[in-house]
């Protein structure tokens, strides 16, 4: 573990509006601190309820380098546990499955879906079997999305954020969706580089020709051109007139969050140029979802906490999980949702196309970024006007780390 005073000094000499010094992107000790102190306060999107179709369904996932089991114990009752048997510590579940009890492969101790030890016959006298229940992981189920967090007294209450996000999630019919596809993009880079990249579109025109072609907003987020900005503003104004309040246009909320408050945002804009959805040519790719009676050509972007995102078009939704693995490894996991009643023979390629091609490109540019940062020549560089949100993210990271280090050292933050 990095020594507190040294870490404090390092944090305090970072310049606002500049990228971080090399250790923040490379150092395993800093990553260990982030994992133990910062990630333990983060809610992470882990699954969609369609992955747990019936009582007894369970899935094995990784949450901040801990294997966890998420189980459906009833209709709206989703539980999660550390994947650790309370007998001698064996892994409990190896793979996704369905069973009325969770049975350890080692000595066959069995646990109820609600976590209590079921097989009590072998528990030695004088030991209360009630003390041998599975170790719970925090779960928040909202509109079919399953968020998990490592148990901690310092975990923010997710309810206020999801009260705000609920109408937009319902508008998009996320609860009654099914999974069309999932793909993981293991990326050799620190998780902060992945987020720094996600929060700016300065790189879009250069790195993402397909994304730039599809998404009208790049005229503003990807370049500084007054005439183009005006054209885009006109297009938004025109689009706003064509949609109704029921389409949820007024869903524009954000909370920057803090260590104690879940950070979130939801915003909505037209895809642009008359496109109905986020496909190659803008034409529909699946059945309309949720409350949409017709295509309005909008995209809703969600951010849940610091590490989970969604992009929702009228006929499909892309969920994004950013999973830190080590100081120099991060997984980006994308899951594409369609309506539960969408054609079972649906071709998923056109649905995946835009975010897949874009994420493959992002993986490459983020890995190039990480490779350069490993050089002895690397020095922090300045964020530009089109990287404001990235600078804001780095700023909140520094503030939160600072508070955590001061907290450890027992000094005021
Ligand atoms: S370690 Fe699980 S039953 Fe023995
Ligand atoms: Fe990108």
C-alpha cells in the first residue's frame, strides 16, 4: 500500500486542467488503494434481469476482482453473495445455472437462495448455523438493471438517483428487454484512461469515422466551428418541435455526485440527419421499445455512478460496464438489449454495429495512450476546450482520493 504522506504529496502537486502524472496510470499500489477505498463506494451495473429468468437462476460475475454470485430468490428478490463457501472457503458456484439451493462442490454444504445455510447436520455442536450464512454483496434492482456494490458502511444510497432516472428507464422499456448480444473488450490501460476517453468527443472525428457520420452532436462535441454549431442548434430546435413530452424530451438531469452521493446523468438529443436509430443508415433495426409509439430519432444517454453507462435508441439499448482489473488492465463490456418480443431470428450485427466499431477503435486509441504514458518522456499535458468533462472527471477523482487519503491519515480533507 502506498504510504499516506507520499500519496498526499503526489495528489496535491497534480495541476487542475492537466492529465495526471504517470503513477496514477501505472502504479499497482495506487490501484490497490483505489480498489480498497474508492471502488468499495461504487455501485456497478452487473447484469440485466433477463439473465436471471426464473427463481433459482444464478450467475457468476466479477465485481472489483471479487467473484460474486447473483441469484434470483423471488420475483423482485435478487440477492448477491461473495462466491465463497462459509465452511472452508471454497468457490461456491463455477458457472451460471439454476437450482433451488446453492451447493458447494467441495463438501456439499447447501445454501438457500436467501443465503442461509440449509444443510445443518454436520455443523459442530455449539456453533450457531445462523452464523454460517453466505456473505452478502449489496444489490439494487431498478427497472430490470442489477447494480451491485461491495458491502460498506460508506456506500451511497442509490435510491435518490434512480428516482430521477426511473421515468427515462421506463420510457425505454429496459425492464422488459432481452439480451441480443454481449461483447467484452479487454483493454491494456488504466480505468481512468478509459473514462477520460469516454468523457470527450475531441477524438471522434479523428478516430471514429463511422460514429461521426451517424451522430450529429459531433458537430459541437468534436469540433469548434461556429457555423456547424448553429446548424446543429437549429436541428435540435426542429427536433424538439416534432416530439412530444411523452417522448421524454425533458429528461435532462445530472448530479456530479461525491463520495457519499451517487453521480448520474441522463440527457436526450436527436441522433441527427433524420436518422431513426443508431444504425449504419439510420433505418430501424428492431422492434420499438418501451413507451415509444413511433420513431422519434432520439438517443438517451445514461450514466449510473462512475463506471456504468447506457445509450438508448428507440429500438435498442447498449449497456456499458467499465470494469477495472488492475493498474494497467480494464474490461469494457457492452450488452445490447432489444424488446423481449423482438424477432428471435433478429440479425444482431446491425444492432451492434455502431458501438462495436466505435469501441474497437476506442480500445486501440486508449491502449496507444497507455503505451505512451509508460515512456520516461511522458509528462502531464493540458486538456483542451473540447475535453471539459474529462478535466472535470479527473478533478473529482483527485478531490475524492484526497478526501480518502486524509481520512486515512486522520487529517481534515
Ligand atoms: S468448503 Fe464448501 S462445503 Fe466444504
Ligand atoms: Fe471514442
